[in-house]
């Protein structure tokens, strides 16, 4: 069995099957065993590092639950985990630090981290992780770039406070706490915040009345857990957003629970969108959150002037708080400009996208949102599906509730030729982002994936949804014109073509076919240009469309 410790944590069995546990503490437990010379640790030692804020009996129960999760993930390799009354051990395991130390050192030197993205709210674990990272770097002889350690000061961040209301004991309390923590982590991917109350930990008494409060409460009725999740302004008490959800009692894996992934993403999106309206975000470094939120609204308009305004706001945000996520958003702006053809200088867009991608990764400390956005751009502009696949895979593993991760993975799979998996990933992102203002982004990705998979009816449905929600979305309209022609819906094709020509007056069939930089890879691959190009030319010649 092989375990990767540098970068995104990963466990593979002898056949190469991914058997990585989902839970952060289960992963951390395996890493702690790997970093012990004999691969063995006392139960009390593990409990004191991962559950230091709990009583002995509760910590022992939590450890047993983590061990069960590990065994389930390992499957046929579960005998590699050895337990007795006093200790836990691993056998027949190798790690990247042992099998290929030179490559691990290069990865560390590039700015990645030991146990990247394993964020556990426990001071004892944080102390162990900090010491272990320093020890690994010293042993490998690496010095991480200073830029990888840049961070905003604590006073610059906006408080995001998790408060848990009444929750049923047992699995209900666990589910409510885990859901709140998932929302808090996702908000931290998008915004510059300080997170308080994660994992049910105590909230400081002297916390100022500002920022955003996440409140989760629930009740168990007829073997279902009913949850109410809400966001409110700490200063005014005004409710920002609320949503109800229910799930069967005992569900542990939220990624498979129908309502919850979308709820987590929608809550994080609502928190970011409300930031410009918080008075404490009107000045100072907290203004960066407000600027990012406004930039998102403008960049997904696909309007040339608003795209430039979005980039200007991101530049202003960078002047306030240097951050990998801001560079990643600037990357995405370049991709949208590139695909929507709102700027004439493609070479400049490519160069700037590459520059921003490098800075984003240097500064991000493996922020999954950054990995997703950069991965998407690497595929779409660099035509580098291999790099995009690696980044998107890591983003999904670190943050399965982030719809941008699934969009990046779908784009990489499309370029890699795995169309069935691409459609599955794109639809997953669409399901998660369905209730947000930018759902058209994922609908379009699903439409392109369905087209590549040969599912014409499905592709039309997704791209129609994208065009209805974003009437200026050129990429969606280009595909939909040809799909309507393929389906024999000439009048619909004419209507969409008319709208496309308003947004893109120089659109022609010759440009798609003969200009290699024109962003229409899927249309060229699909054969639609050859089969229906003459019908498009006929539409373009009609007086009503000239």
C-alpha cells in the first residue's frame, strides 16, 4: 500500500485503487502512523492529538469511529491496519518520502506542503503538524518560497462564527456539526475570514459584534434529521440567508446526501455575495471580500466593459490583501475574455493567465478554489489537460462541495477524451451550483460534456438553460446554434444566431474553421461544422440576420 504525504494526501492499494478515507481525522491518523519509525502509536497519544478537547470516553469513541472509516476505505487492504487494546499500527506501507525523496523535495520546493489541506480545528494537532512540516522540510533540505507563506493579518479578516442551536444527540449532533464545519471551510476557500466555533469549539467571549454568523439547528422526526441553516449579520442581527434540509438519520457521507452538497455551496455563495453590504467591509483589508463579490457578479455577465471592471476590482483587492484566490479569479477573467472574444490580443491574455496562475499557486497554500480555477484555465487556455487534471483532482479531493472543482475536472476530462466521466462530473457541479446566480456556468459545461458524449438532446437542454440565464453567453450560443441545426430546429437556430451576432458581430463559419485561436475545440471535434456548416451559411445570408 502506498501513501502520498506531500501535497494532497492519497492512499493507493497494490493495484493502484484509490482508497483514501474521506474524513480529515482519518487521513491525519494514517499520516501520524506513517511518520512514526515503527508505524505504531498508542491510542491515548492519537486521541490527545486529534480529540484533545474531548473527554477520555468520547475521544476513545471518536478514535474507534475513525478506525472503522479507515478499514472501510481500505477494503481488501484493511489488514494493513493493526489494532489492539493499547495501540494502533500500520504494516506493509510505503510513502512518497521514502520511495522517491527527490521528487517529494521538488514538490515541497515548488510551494506545496506536507499534508496539504488537512485542516483540523485542534490546537494539539496544529502543533504536531507545524513541527512535522518543519522537520520534513529540514530533512529534505528544502526551503519553501517566501511567497508561499504570505498571509493577511488576523485583524484584516472578517469574523465568521458558527453557532450550533438545538440538535438531537448522537448522529444528529454529529451531522449538524459536520455540516456547519463544511460550510465554514468552504467560505474560507472563497473569502478572507477568521473562523470561530468550528467543531463545536468555544467562541471567545470578547469577539466583537461584526462579521457573519452561521446558525445550525435541527430535530429528529420519523427517523429523519431536519435541519435549519441560516446566515445573519453579527452587527445588525438581520438574516442574510436561510435554507432547510432533511436527511435520513445516520448518514455520515454528506457528498452522497442529495440536498447537502448544494446547501453547503449555496451557503458559502450567499455569505460572499452579502459581504459588500456589511458595513465592516467598507474599508480596510476586509474590503477585499466585497471587491471579490462584486467582481464575480461582473465577470459572469460576459460583457466586455464589465469584465474589465471586474479585473479592476480584483487589482484593487490585491492592493489591499495579496492572496492566491484573487490571482486565481484574475485567471478566470482572462479565460472568460479569451473564450468570449471580448479582447483582441489573445497572446496578452495567454501570457497574463499564465502569470496569474503561477502567482495563485505560489500564494494559495493548496486552497481548493485556487486549484480548481487555475486547473480550468490550464485546460482552456494552455490546452494542457494533464496539468488541469492534476489540479482538478486535488481540488475535488480537498473540497467535494465546491462546484468550481467539479467544473475544472469536467473540462480536463473533456480535453482528455473521457466524455462519460466528464458529463458525470459536470452534472455534479450543476447540481451543487443550481441555486446560485452563476448556475449557467455549470449548465454550459454540462452541455459541452453531453455534446462530446454524443447526447444531443441532453446537450441542448443544458445549453438552453445556460442561455436563458445568461443571454450574452457567447460560448453557449455558439454550441446551441449548431445543436439546433442538428436537431432540425432551424427557427430556433436562427433565433439564437441572431442573438449571437448582436454579441459577436464578426461571427462566421470561416472564422471557426480556419482560425486556430478561435475558442471552439468541441465544435471542431464534433463534426457539426462539416454536417451543418452549409445550413449556417444559409442563415447568415438571410437578410433578416445581416
